[in-house]
């Protein structure tokens, strides 16, 4: 599987992807290595392997690869397996738990936004759907940018099941976060909660916190509101 990813490598694309994912000195992805394979290509490569039942030990070992696209590939596999384990027709609670525990053991390798976003909803959010949400609050207090983003983005699965309480609590918890990628993730989840579940809840959150919200978080959160509402929240006097 990873050999197929290597065979699709494109050095010119690697240069562009390295810029896009901020791999330069002082940037959030510094130290990672790109070989130039896009996610759409990886998903195509994966199709024959998704039902192969690859051993989790092997997947965990591969997740430590220094190559970004290798880790992205493995995380796509984990997300697909979690999705299957969540379906009523193929439900497998033990598999889901094993995937979740593997994931949290290896957050050091889930270290860019694409890696988080392709996997956290299914593996973390899916597992926690019918369980206490304490792990999300532990993650959101982490010094790791990526663990904090995992906590936020994991709630996408919960939102899709009509559960938004944790999205709003976690968004309030990161109002003072200094990282733009956290502002984006939080605003994105707030927007999804308002769009998919209850816009009234979103407006109530905005009425309370708009003046404190980082500008990026606010802009993402209000994207689906009507123009007059967007303007009203953007014009709220800042308190920070």
C-alpha cells in the first residue's frame, strides 16, 4: 500500500504541498517530509486495501513514518475502519475501541491539520458518541496544537448525530487560544453546529461570546448566517 503511494510521488507537487502545509523553518509543520501525493490520489490508491483487514500493529508501526503522505494514508485507513465499525450492519465495538486507543497513543504523528481532519471525527468522535466526553476536555487543554484541534474536530461526528453541547463548551474553552488553526477549527465546528442542528443555539453562543471571539473563529462561525446577522456580529465591539 505505501509502496503504491511512493510510486505516485511527484517532486514538483511536493514543493507546492510543503508550502501549503507550512513545512518551512518556524512554521507549524516544520520537520515533516512531503513526497507530493494528494489526498484524492491516496484515496484512489486505498480502494483495493480498505477491506483487507490489515493488522492494527502494522498500521500503528506505519503511522510513525517520517513521510507525511504515509501517515495520511494510514489515518485514512483508520477512519474508514472506524466508519465501518460504527455502522449498525457492521458494528464492532472492540474494533472501534482498538482504533481509538491506537489513535490516542500516536497523536505525536498526527501533526498537521489534514491528518487531524481526515480522521478525528470518525475515530475519536465516533468512539465517544455514547461515552463520557472527558477525553475531549483533556485534549483541549493540551500544550499540543494538534491535540487541541483533535478535540474540536472530533465533535464533527457528534454534530452529525445532533449532539452539539460539547462543540459549544470546547469553543468557549479555546477563546484565548493563540493558534489560528484552533480558531479556524472552532469556528468551523460552530458553523456546522448551527447549520446542521440548530441555528438558534449558534446565535445564542454568538450573542454571549462574539465580542471575545478571535476574528477568524467568528468569521468561520457566521458564514452560513444571513447577511444582516453576519454584519451585526462583525460589528460587535471587541473586548480583546
